[in-house]
């Protein structure tokens, strides 16, 4: 195939495409409106279903349970909490004292007696 034959085939194909008239504006507009209405209906249906599911979930969560009193989960949590003791992370860094410095000292830290005109 030569270049001229290829050019002729391309020209023939372009003429065939351009012979077709584009659709009328009214037809295109009607098709677009129909597609838009279908999309709006799908969106409205989806929104309605989501709202219904939300309402059912909220109502079922607010419905009072028939079981009143202590539940098993509470008993398990209570047993776990009563068996543990919290301590600050800095407690591991501080030295352990054998006595309470503020309660068990026999004499105050500073003297109120004057020794040569100054406090000891």
C-alpha cells in the first residue's frame, strides 16, 4: 500500500463520518434530562434507605433493655480493676525511702535557737 492509497482511505473514512448529521439539540437535551432524573431517583432512594437504617439503629440503641442489674461485663471489669493497682511512671525513677521524711523526723530541719547571733 502506498501513501496515496492510505490518504485516500482516510479521506473516505472522514467523509463517511461527516456525512452523518449530528443529533438535534432537543434530542440531546431530552436524553440528558432523562439521565439526570434517573440519577436523582437513585440518589433519593439511597438517601432514604440510609436514613431508615440510621433511624432503626438509633431507636434500637435507645430501647430499654429488659435485663436490669449487674451484667457479666461489669462483673469481669470489676474483678480486673480490683486486682490491679495504678502507680505513676515516675515512681520507678524515685528512690524508695524507709521512712516518711515529713512525719518521722524527731527534730525540725532548722533550729530556732540563736548561736552567736545567727539561726542554725
